C-alpha cells in the first residue's frame, strides 16, 4: 500500500481489492458475503500487518529450531507463543470488526445480515 489517496491495489492472486479513501482503506474480497465494504484505517492495517510479519518470523524461527533438533519442550513453548500472538491478532480483528464494520452496518440497516456472517465466521474460528 503506498498510502496515496484514491489508489487501488489488486493482489496478483486476485484475492482482494483495496481502495484508499483519505486515511482509510476499503477492502473488498470476492469471497466475502458482507453487504458493505470493510473500511479500516491505514494505521490499523499497518499495525496488523506488522504483527503478522513478526508472527511469520517467529514461525520461521520455530522451523529452524526443528531443523536443528532443538528440545521438544523449547519448540512447544515457542508454538504456544505463536498461538498466543495469533489469538491477539484475531482479537484485534474482531474488535475492529465490531466497532467499525458492525456499527456501520447497523447505521446502514444491514445489521442482521452482518451478524449472520459474523456468527458463521466465529463458528469456524472457535473450536
């Protein structure tokens, strides 16, 4: 994302389309069932991407530990740390969805549809 106003980005795999409007970015996913676009601040997106990048690096570190035959308890401890980090990312995404997306859907009158999709996502997310 280059941060310029009004820019559009397509991922090479066509998985999403982003359009910047001021300091917010609209994400439209072809597989999304949402009745409205998801608009998130560039700062929020940057923070999430940074967290995910750190998790990605942590996972590479775990892979190295396994390749170097590190003790199993050490590997398990690092796996638990990654799980915790992913849970924190999920919590941030959920919190932002509730405060931004669901609130906006309520104002626009499509709250029931958004709640239905949120429940379906939570059913897949929570074991």
